[in-house]
């Protein structure tokens, strides 16, 4: 297997090209600008279209048009830019169109700051736009997974005709690691009968519009669609959960520290485990069904102020266990601090 050294953002962009993506529209914003910069030359080289739009609003609507024509499409943003994409994402869902959307998370509300964070969890997993919807959300924790999950995202988007979001963060996007890039494949823009195609005089025109306007069983269709996604697309990694007394729950860059914390804690005789959600939605509820009778509590480890994943862990466990949180905000959690929190829980103290 051949490895190359790449930055996370660039590995993500190259994986999209290799998945057959031939359309990018977006706007620069730190810490995801390398994605746009990479596409600015690589997309043309691959025979695709790159557009630096005048705003995120323009970019997401251009994306919708290209998707309607059957292209594999991607857009990337961060923080306030990702917020501006939400109406367009809602329209993609309403029109039953596939797309890949990247959020390289940064810190803070409003303008915020360019530092690393995992503060967009609620927006990512609850559907940040208007209406009843959720999107598939995949959370890489390495440069390799930035490539692998992006490659997968295009297949999932077309399988369900639905947007898929890559929930990266500044640490994953900016770090450099070795990566084995996926194989190059081409995508036939005319592959699907639902896409808009050119027509001659007298042909019936294809229109892409809100399914609600012409589908009599729209509500049932959406319910069944989300049920199918929840049943089939839960993804996670588990580390020594079988006999764990405390189980950490973490994703992205934080999960790498937690994996080390499990190793160090075990060397000290502490029965610590880890569940790492790879799909933030659908949340991997199935992973929590394997918790043993030895489990005393769970603790989320995440880089935000309020502890945004806690509610999903409580729901996944049926409120059978105490669920605590350790939030480190802009700094990547430290192994020693995580273990100290775990020791306090085992001693009967608060996290």
C-alpha cells in the first residue's frame, strides 16, 4: 500500500476527486480554505468545475443545481459560513438530492474564532435549517478517515438521495499524517433517471422541486427514509468496552486522546473503555447495547462549552447510567486530565 504525507483538508479534497466528484462551489473561510485552494487547481485537472462563489449562499445554491443535473458535488465551509448553508441544505433535502457538505468546525458563536472546536454538534445532528429533517453526519478522527469517509459520503448521498456532512475540525483539517488514497473512479452524470437532462422539443421536461408538492405520501416517505438510514448506517469504534466500569464517548480529535487515556488507565488497573461515534447521525445507539453490568457511568469528552453530545448518550443508554461530561473548549483534551476525571467518578465524586 502506498502512503503519501498530506494535510487533512487536502486529503479530503483529493478523496472527493477520486470518488468522481466534478463540481465544487464554495467560499474561503479559515480553517477550511485549503480545501477550496486544492480544488482550485485539482478540479480543473480532473476535468471538473471549480467555482469560488461570491458567498456561501451562492455556493450552496449552485451546488443544488449541479446535483440536480446528476453530478457528484461538494461544498465546504466552517463556523458562520456553515450557518449560511443551512437553508440550501434544507432545500437539498426537500428536493431529494445528494450532496456532500464539509464543516471544518471552529470555535465560538457568531463570528467566533479560528481555533479548533467541536461546537457545531447540535447544528450538525439536528438539522440546522427549517423543517423536519436530518442529514447523515460522518466524523473523521484522522487524515486517513478524512479521505475514507469523504469517499464513502458520495455513495451514501446517492444511495439515499440525501445530503451527507463531513464533521471535521481545525485540528484534523490542519494536521499532516500519512494517508493511503482511495482509487480513482469516474461518475456518469447521466447515470440516474431522476436527474435533469437535456430534452428535445416535445419531450416531457424533468423538474427538480420540493417532493411535498407532488408526493401524496410525503410524510410516510420521509419517516421510512430516516428509519432505513438509522437501521443501516450506524458507525462506531469501540475500545475495551466489554468490562469497562467507566466508558468514554468521544469523536473527532478528542477521541484520539481518549484512546490513549484508555491504554494508560488500563496500565494503572483502571477499567476504562471508549465508544467513538463515527456517524454522529444516525447516532450509534447499537454500540451502547453492548455495555456490561460492570459499567458504572459514561463520560463524554468533547471540545465545546456546554457538552453537546450528552443528550444523545442519555437517549442511547435509555437513562440507565449516569452520564457526565468533560469539556475542554478550544484546547485538545489532555490524557492525564481525562484519567483524573475518571478516577474522581470511580471514587464517587462528580466529574
